[in-house]
C-alpha cells in the first residue's frame, strides 16, 4: 500500500472511530476475557461489539458487564458468541429491546441460554439472528414472528429446541433458515408454512420419526423459486414412515446444492434424479442407510446430471459402479469419498476408510 493511501485509510478510520489508540470513543470493539467494564463505559457510542475468541476458547462474561450491553443504544452489531455467563442470558439481556438500531445479534454457542428475553420483539430492525449451537435453548418466543425485517434465522444444532413458533411463515423477508424442525403439535410451526417463505435461498431441515408431516404439506417447497441450497438431516428415524414422506417431499427444480444427512431409506428418494433437479451442481450424501439409488437417478433419454461436485461419506452399504456414475454425471469435476467400503470400482485409494479425492484431469 502506498504511504499516502495508508495515511488516508488511517485518518478515515480515526474520523469514524473505527481505530483509536486511547481506547475511548470507539465505534467498534471486541469482547475478550480480560475486557474491562470501564472500557465499555468509556465508549457509549459503540456501534459494533463482537466476540473475538480464538479457536477452542470461550469468553467468561461477568453479570455486571453483560447488563451493560443493553445500554449501548447505538449498537448495530452485537456478537457474544462462544461466551459463558454467570446467570441465564435471558435475564441479563432483559432490556435488549432498547437497542432499536440493532440489525445483527449472535448468541451462538452461549451458556446458559434457556430462553430469549421477552423484549426481543422490540428489535424491529433486526435482520440476522444467530442462535446456533445453543444446546439448552428450549423454546423460541411467539413474538419472534413480528420481526418483519429478519433475513437470517439460524437455530441449527440446538438439541433441546422442539420446534419454531407458529406463524413463522409471516417472516416474508426470510432468506436463510437453518435448523427448521416441524412442530409435533398445533402449537408450533408446521412444515406447510415454508411455502409462504418465498424469498428463501438457503434452508436446513431437521427431521425425526416423531415429526408430523401431513400429506397436504408435502409440496411445501416446490414453489420456493429462490431456493438454491437445501440440507435435510434425519435423526432417530428408524422404523418410521419418515422415508416414505421424504420420498414425496419434492424440492424445487432450480436447486443448486443439496445435502442429505442420515437418510433412513435403503433406496434414494424418487425425486433425486436429473429430471427433477436439472440445475443441481453439488450433491452431498453422508451417513444413513442408503444402499442403492432409484432407477431414475441415472437419467432418461440422454438427460444427465449437471453435477460438478459429489461427496459420499460414511455410507457403508452404498453400492455404485464408477463407469455408470461417470456416464450419468458427465460434468463431474471432483469426487470426495470416505468410509464407503463398497465403492471398490471408484478410482480412489482406500475409499473404505480414509478420505479420498478424485479430480478430473
């Protein structure tokens, strides 16, 4: 960088209080274990407060510091991910609704987070809400559906969360929804409400044997015309009719990337074929009982896959012949395989154990 350009960048950063040397009047700051409460007090106009933990580390935030977070009324970004609090976060952030400018809130991998503060409904400008990896989170407040500007909702890897609130389909601006699980009663969000989220680009479904998927809900995703990335994870589904329901749960045709995890069926779903998914470029199948693919998988009348990337992982019963796969996936550029002992015809060493990669020459 030229010296004059560097000086200009430093000046602009100082004018915007993005970078300061005396740690006062900052607009952006990081959360660390040794963060001093006085440092927060000296910066009443903070606009961004972000967790800066290193890999494998967590923040330990005192209650007095946590309560202070709701006083920064200019905050646009609040990220307290990977943090441990002395008291339940719902009580510590009781007044978070006063942060009217907040657009980004991350409570990912925080503890103990059992429920969200009721004042969350006042965050009318919130666009991104990340609650991933909150293992103790049990419920989401019904007033979540009033956050009309919300674009991203991530509740993936929340093991104790039973369902999402009924009426979630009203969030018409939602573009990314991860960790969606259908309600097991009329009190929560059913899978049929997905058809109202017409702006969805990325969707992650979490299904178990106890989840209710009614016949009239099986077409819930068909008309999601902006959906490009779909992930379906099935857990605890042995001995159930979930496989037959998944076979009818058709994704939209314009899907670009698909991931199937822990698929319970021995045969691939009927819709997993190049006619139903003509634009699919990346396919990932990992774990589960898959042993064979449906006949439609191989295409029909010279209609073949446009898939460029394929990943197969931990599929101990899956049997595929490499020549047939190449014929059906003529655009294939890279294949990643691991723990698939029956794929002996693949040009990859030791596919039954370690990770192997084939790259088109």
